[in-house]
C-alpha cells in the first residue's frame, strides 16, 4: 500500500491529509489541521509563510508517528501571491496577501503602458487588481532589484522542503505573465516590470518529480522518507481535477472563500466577448484549461460569522436563512466594497440602505441576503458562460466547502433550472492526490481518477423545483440592476 500526503492550504486554514488506495477506493485521513490568515504588519497585509512551513513539518512528523515511513507529498495553495529570495536563498521582506490595498488603481496605471486588450491576447487571464502582474508593478523597486528569485507560495514551500527551484504551471498562469502562445513567461510584460526571465524558475507541469525532502530536515524533525511530487499547486486547479464528472456539457463551481465557476477546455478561449466578460484561461493539468470567472464566495458569510463572534455554525446560519423572508435584500457579491471591508456586516447593511432595500438586521436576514445573492450570481454567470462559449450546460458540479450547504445548493438548482451535483467537499485534496497517484502509476489518467472519486465519495443530487418564469425574470433583472 502506497502512502500519499496532500498539503492543502487555503486562505483560512490548512490540512495535511493521508490518502491510500484500497480495492479501487480512495480513503482519506486528516493528520493535521491548522489555521491560516493574513495579518497586518506595519500597515501591510501579509502571510506568515514561515509558520506555514512549520505546519507542514509538523504534519509530516505526525505522519511518521502514525507509522508512515515512506510517502509522496503534493502541495496546493491559493494563487497569485509570491516570495522574493536573494542569491543565498534567503527570503526578502514580507509575503504580501492579495487583499492588501496596495494594488488599488494599479491596473489602470499599468494599462497606460500596455492596453488590457494586448495583455489578454497574450495571457488569456482575467483582470483582477491583485493578480501578480499588478502586485509586482507596485512592489518596492529596491526589494525587487535585490531579488534573485521570485517564487509563488507553493514553489517556495517546495524549495524549503527539497531545495529545488521550479515554477509550477497551473499556479504560474494566474500571475498574468505567462504567454499562451510561447508557453512561457512573456518577455514584453517582464520588460514592463523591469524583470528578467531568469528571476523566475523553470516551468514544470503537475506530476513532475521534484526530489526527496532534504536529509537535514528529515533528521532534525523525524520525518518520513518523502518524495515531493508537483501537484496542480493552484488549489482551484486541484479542485477541478477532483470534480467527479463524466461525459460532456458539465460545468463546475469550486465553492470556498472564492466561488469559481467555469468549464474545462482543451484549448483557451480569448475572444473579444470572453475578454469583455472578464473570463480567465488558467492552465490546468494534463493539457486542460480552466475557463472560468472568479466571484466572491463564502468569504462573505465567513466574515459575518466572525463578526457574530462565531456564535453560530455555518449549518445554523443556513437554517436561519431558510426561515427568513426570501429575496428581501440583495448585494452584488463581487463588488470591491466587499473585498476586505473593516466590517462585512456593516458593508452589507450600508449597501442595502444606499440602494433603497430593507436593511438586514438579524443573523438569519444577513445570511439570507448573502445566500440569495450568491445563488443569483451563479445564475447570471452560468447564463453568461453558456453565451460566451456557445455551449449549453446540462449540469453543474459544486465542490469544496460550499457543497455542504444544502440550502444554497437547492436554491441554486431552482434558479438555474439545472441539475446540481454537490460534493465531494475535499475535491482539492482529491485532485492533489490524483496527480500523485497518476505520477506514481497507481492509476492511469484523469478519467480513471474521476471514476475513482465517484466510487469513493457521496455525491448529492439536487433537482430543480419549478419556478414561475415571470418571478425568475424579475429576480434576474433586479440582481443585474445592482451593478
């Protein structure tokens, strides 16, 4: 029996999961869980990258204590954020979090030099103010000048573990610096930033074998003999690999802190319509592209729950929402005002007040406002996705933490008029493990991996309930009018 460890680090928490394959079924065991989150330091929002590395080592120590002597390891994290290193391999400065406001207005300033249309034609990546391109554009020039290497977060963690400098492609594509045509970092965009190609490591694809964890770490911390295999290091890339779909005409919604809705394609789509609708073409594993759009996700309810002193579980908030008046108040989920407000509850109430809607007061009304708005945003974006690609969808797969919210899943099925398949929750971990198993020869390909996931985990089906067409049109028009 081979042992596979997945390190999955999101914006709010991280886990080390032990995967084993038994009789064609994948079994998971959580070894270690830890919190994550950016913090404010000297007016900057930053990640504690060294803490994250220490948590990986702690998870590996726990694996050894459970009797795991040999294993493979894959890492996935969020995208776009990066680490600067000097020629001695030491970190320079802090690791900025993408929610830091330093990039406010950066796209507009950069586009005076290179229009977004040109950037999109090169990269196929949607415009988000926190993309690495814009972060590097506003980064302190002296710090950048001192940097010998620029590594995305999972690439840095790989380096700390096994001393190998590589840039994994699914995450690197989110930088908005990779050229779809040359399949490498774009020379003109790097020149605009004053950076040389040599600052970025060689690109590798998911499944690449990076080597074993450094012997000094193994001895000092009592770790298993562990080979690092490059997973699809962008957590969304891993999550899409973990979608248990079959056939064609399906879309996915990776529901976590962010909601990412899209389709899997064999080639990018960079039409003018795709650009105007701000769709992205992130690189996937095994020759695929993730054609998708980012939306604000469970971040909204996560922040409100925190402001309620975590007095309610997410399940309890969903129950309170189900009992509240439907569609009483709505918000445009992805509006910048909800990106990182000082107080999410007040930001929601303020928007409702300013737009002439009833102001949600109780926890149930706040939750209902968020879930109604999220479901309507899914409806808008699925219709838009079908229009942009010219391909109708028959079903939507919701994976990630949001797949546990039965109220939101059923509400989405009703508004979309479409079958929704919810689960597995651990799609990101499963995609991470699938790449390791394919690289290890335990399973053949992505199709077999998805079949294994269907066989191993419960997938819940939500059938749409009839909705009055006139009421649906009124809700859609009302939501679009919010901006």
